[in-house]
C-alpha cells in the first residue's frame, strides 16, 4: 500500500476485525500508549467494533497532558518577565496553570509567540539579540530530537540569548511504572510507532520479558491499530509475550541513529514528574552539563511556585487508564475544550478531548444539554 487512505480501507478492516473476533476467547485489557492512537480509535469507533471481551485502556502518551503543573507555572512566570520572548507550540497556550494560562499572560502584555518549529524560536533569538528567547521544549522521544538539534545549533552559532525550558519524557519507564502500579489491569501494550521510529525497539524486549506482556509497535491509521490489536490478542491467546513490529513502514529496529546521537549528545536521562502520575525514575531528559547554559531553569531563577491542581479534575486517573473521560463528573459540563479544567481536555492528543470531539453526544446527553457549546 502506498497511500494513507489505503490504511482506512473498510474491506481490509473488516477482514482484520473478523480475525480478531475469531481469535479472542476470553477478556483481555490492552493499553494503547499514545494519545494519537487514542484519537484514531475513538474517531473511527474501533473500540466499538472489537469483541466485548477486549478492552482498550487509554495510556499516558500525550505530551501536553503529562507536563507537570509546576513546569507550566514556571513557563507562566518566565513568560511574564519583561525582555523575554516566550515561544511555544500552540497547544500549550490553553493548558491551565495555577490560575491562568499562556494566553492570559499574552493578554496581560507578555511576549508569548506560537511557533511551528524550535528553529523558528532560534531565528527570533538571532533577530532580537537584546531579548531573551525561551522555547518550551515538552514531549516524548518524538519532539526531543529537533529540540536537541536546536540547542546544538544555538551553541554552534554562538546564540547566547536562546534557552530551552525542558520537560521531555521517555515512554519505556512509563510502561514500567504502569506495570508496577498495584491497580494495573494492563495485559499488553500497543507501543507508539512514532516514538519507535526514533528510538527503535531495543528498550522493549526486557520489559516484555520482565512483566510477561506482549508489546506490539503500532501505527496510527485504522488498519495499523487493528493489525496491532490482532497481533497482540494472538500473543495473549497463545500465552506469548514478545515484541513485534506492526509498523515496519516507519520503524526500523535501530530507530533513527542520527536522532539518537543528537539526543545522547545534548540530553541526559533524569527523573521526571508526570502530571497526574508523579515522579517516574529515569523517565525524562534534561540538558547535559555541556549545554546547561541553555537551560531556562538555570538561566531564570524561578522560586516560590505554589501549584494548585483543580479539585474536580481527574486527569491523573485518566492518564493511568483507571478512568474513562466520560466517567469524570466535570466532562462536558464544567470542563470543555473552551473552558478546560485539565490538560487532557486541551491537547489534540488528550483522551478527554477525543471523547469530547467524537463521543460527547453518545456518552452523557443529559449532562451536556445543560452545558455551554464548546
Ligand atoms: S473531563 Fe476535564 S476535569 Fe475531567 S478528567 Fe478530563 S480534563 Fe479533567
């Protein structure tokens, strides 16, 4: 197959579904790690077509959603300072911090700019040598390489008025944390294909063996998801727990060596807090000592942050797969994309946003009738 729409072919989807139905003999719970996969599943109604015994648990793989409130509050504080140009991808601007968001900072006079690449921020720094330009570097193994490369370029070009506010996270330690949770119900993982296109698959066999879980690297189109599910349930029914690559058109076993080399040069592994989950050992990156001068947290002394999570938001449970978004009392009533209480309702990869976009009329019509239109 050459074109993306071929990965949405209804006839091939039906055949995969038939095979999945013929394979499943008992209840299983699979977690799709990535929020992009969650959106594809909910958008195409894939979960509703699977056998009743098969549950898809939505995982924590949404970069905006897992960025800790403390980091967002630091971003708000830095962006409010005179002489600072604060650059970010657009979806971070609506994420609520304690009492405000980046849009609010901009409306109060802060120089907050939406960019489409970290290199845009570097260009702004070159063009405005009298300003301090900060880029909000969040996300998984997918967004970390371009951010690393931008810091590398800043150092190479001697651009000293550029810095990165870093909140990068890594998927394999999160899988380990999920498996170690006493409330874990996950029996297999659909691993995030785009993460593996960067990092390869070599981190996964040890996890599959230690926790005896199948891990199938899976893409994002409907046929990709169904093929990932098909391979996963085949392993579960056979009592196997190996790593399979169901996304070979994008993922090579070794990943992307150039991107990995850039990550290894610019970043070092560190413990990192995940919003709603807590600190996961070794689950993040920070700038290594060679690049520490480009770390916004070192450049700007930010103290006295008192974070307050919204009391009604249960996004921590959503991110751990313990709660479906529509089971949250605030879903679609006091929490909508226009007035979000939590980041999972803001992000284009957030599970609450997926349910609101594609399921809100199915799941809670009585509650939603009384709510404002988002
Ligand atoms: S629906 Fe809103 S309040 Fe509820 S968990 Fe999701 S983001 Fe939080």
